[in-house]
């Protein structure tokens, strides 16, 4: 039987659980961004959280509720970085052993963070999905709790608290644009926005070099697809059942952006907000720029979902940005 979709009451309960551990993140306006997109743009700075990404909300909500026998066996997760940090952070709060599987060559900033939080990090596979499959196998063999990065109602309810904070702060928001990898963040945004005001438009955005979630939403079926994006927060080859079920019911639109659009948006957000932003965290701005005419004059919120960019990634991005537009070539990536 499929897990039930979280409801607004679950998000309110998650907010209560998370509040002692996380401060609300800022919602800020930048006149230069308004001028760039032709709309009233509000940035929800999830990159200001302790792990530098939104997923820690879900990790705390889920791990805090595990039964004693599950805590004793430890928790396992697979991640390109931000979900792993979320689980590691929550495990450190509640005294639980955490093992995180990451693909070989994962973002060293995120890997270092997981280890500093006390997690055991195991590199396996060429991408997230290979790491995920192996992690699930090992967790089952050891009788440990495997925490999926998307198909977890408590995780989705936790990350949905970001949208609850946003609309408490700015109730007149008309459009919310959310990056999509597995889809937990967009699913959470849909749950909250549509419960508060069904007129709020929620738009998901994904790289066209890793379009599995986009295709699954369009085709209303599970999808596996290519995964070539350099933005590790968007690197999924398969769609996830629970987020897709929520997106199918509530998401208003879903757009794809090219990796070069992600690169340009990342540089623009870093420059104009004076904060570190990772490429997945800039996906919402890339989508807003692509939809500029449609969103003109509206009150639009973009979720800056993460800021965990490594020094090497930042150097490559700055080098790419310094080239003439006609001479740019895609970077090797994360």
C-alpha cells in the first residue's frame, strides 16, 4: 500500500517539531533581481540553513520520530549531498548512527560536512541512483532504517515548512517556483500553497539534462531517463512515487532549463544576493527568467534550495562566466 500524502496538518506538526532546532530562513527582496525578471521577486533563502540546504527540515522531522529499535539499528541514506547532510545532521542531534552512500566524485563540500557530523560515508556507483540502489540493499541486510530522499511522508512534511514560513511572511505571493530533483520540495510547496490558497501557482523546474521527474509528471507514469546535468541536486535518473503523486494532483506547471541557463542563474544569484548558491539552488531563477513574459508584474517567490557549491565548482563557474557567450562550452560539472 502506498504511503498517504502529507496534509497541511502534518506540515504544521512538522513545524512544531523542527522549531527548537532550526530558525526560520529569510525571505528577501533585491531590486536588481526585480529589474532582471520584471516581477516582484522574493527569495526564500534555504541556503542559510545549518547544512546549507532545505532538506535538513525533513531529516529532523523524520529522525526525531523514529522508534527506539530503529534508532538502535541506525539510519541509512543515499545522496548526492544535501539529503545526506540532512540525515547526518538529524542523526547527530538525536544520537543516531548514520551511514550515507554517495556516488563516486560527489561534491567534496557536502561529503566533508556529512563526515564532520559523524556519519559514515561510503562512495559507490557512478551516479545517485547506483548509490541509492546499493544503500537500500545494505540497509535491508542490516535491518536498518533506509531513508529515501523522496518517498517519505515525514520528509515531505518537513521540507514543506519552508513554504509555510514563506506564506506566513508574504501571504500575497502569487507564484512559487521550486527546483525539482526527486520532487520532495515541490511536493511540499504544493501541499501548503494549495491548502492555504488554491489560486497560488506552483511551478517546478528541472534540468533538461536530467528530466525524469518532468517526464513522469507530464506522462503520469513512472519514468527512467538520462542524467547528464552538472547540478548534483537535480541528478536523478528515475521518478519517485510519492512526490509524483502529489505533483500530479497539485503542480500547476513544470519547466525544463538548460544547464547553461542554470550556470547563468547561479552567477546572477551569487552576485545579486551576495550569498553562495549551488546550481540546483538557482534553478528557480533560471525558470523565472525563461518565463519572464508570463510572470511580468506578479509577486513571485523563488526557492533558493541550497548553497553548497565547492571551491572547484565555483572556479569553473566563474571561468565559464568570463568567456564570451559565443565561446562558452558546457563544463565537465560537479
